[in-house]
C-alpha cells in the first residue's frame, strides 16, 4: 500500500465512520494530486455523532479535495490493481487503490447461529454481559464480538468489572443451589454477616464520544455529547494517534 499510494491517481475509501474519515483526511493531505472519494454508506459521515460534527467533517474533507458520497456502498470487488467496484446504486468504478474502512467483522462463525444477531454479533445483555439466548446459562460475551459493544476499546475496559460481577453472582447461585438476587453475591455465602454485594452493571461512561483527526492539523469530535474544537482533537489524539499507549495497554500497564 505504501508503495502504490504515491503513484495512485484514483483512490476510493469505503466507510464513513472514524476509520474511513481519518484515512480520507490523511491520504488527501499526503497525496493532494490524487482523486479521492469516500463512500459514507449512510446519510452522513460519523453517523453516531451530532449532525453538526458530521457537517464539519465533510467540510474539512472537501477542503482537502475529497469527494464525499452518501447512501452508496460497495456491493462487490473485482480484480487487484486497478480494482473494479460495483456500487449499490448500480454504477461501477475502476480505481487504482481501494481501501475498505467499513469496520471489522465478528469472528463468530464457529458459534451456534442461534447465539448471533443478523450481523454475526453475540446476543448479550448490555448491562450484565450475559447471553440473552435461552439455555446459555454461564456464558458471557465481552469485547467487540458482543452485541452490546460499539467496537471501541473503551467497551472492553469498562466491561471487565461488570463481567466479573456477573460471574460472581452466578457462581454464588450455583454454590447456594438457589438463585442469588442481584443485590447479593459470593461473599454473602462465606460471611455470617451476609454483606450486600451489588451486581455491577456495564455503563457506557464515554457515551457519544469520538475524536476524529482529519489531516495532521486538526479534526472533529465530541466528548459525552459535547462538540469540541479542532485544536483539542489534535492535542488529545491527532498528534500521535495514541500509538505510544498501545503496548502498555496490551500488557496491562495502563487501564
């Protein structure tokens, strides 16, 4: 990809989420002579954020020369380079570089189909992370395979304690051979004082939060539903994309 992009004359990016929008901005900044198109796949870019943020993102991409097309998706891909694309509106395009930024697909094909929703994600309760499928007692889903998740790392971090809490309560029920209510837990079995151990529920504590750099000098975003200035997006994420945090996070050195 690094070898082909500098000489590419036409580049098409599929996906109007953060990954696609960021990619379009970076590629357009680095290769201003290429014709770059992004297909949002919906009615606007960054559809989980406020419309005003979407409009700002589209304006910034257009300033970089990016063609933004809505409500059109890639239906099929043929060939290598150049690549022939059939679009959902019935048209075809031949491009030098095609970048699929429509997001990851759940690796769930090995699971029973009755456990999965129509998109292949495991059906689970958004608060307790237990499967919501009959006869699946003691089975949980955490991370972006679960239907509760929007695919971000925060959905994993914030789910660990509620997951352990659900296991805690369920094990207590097994030990006692009777149903333990959500307001009691494993410690009530071992302690004569019978202390209360509330069931911890998963909460999207960073709900409606996304930071999307567009080019190296700024971007768009919102935190807890509040739109934030471009300079803040650059300061928090755009400078390094938080790459320096990846290894220590994987090793559990930061939470």
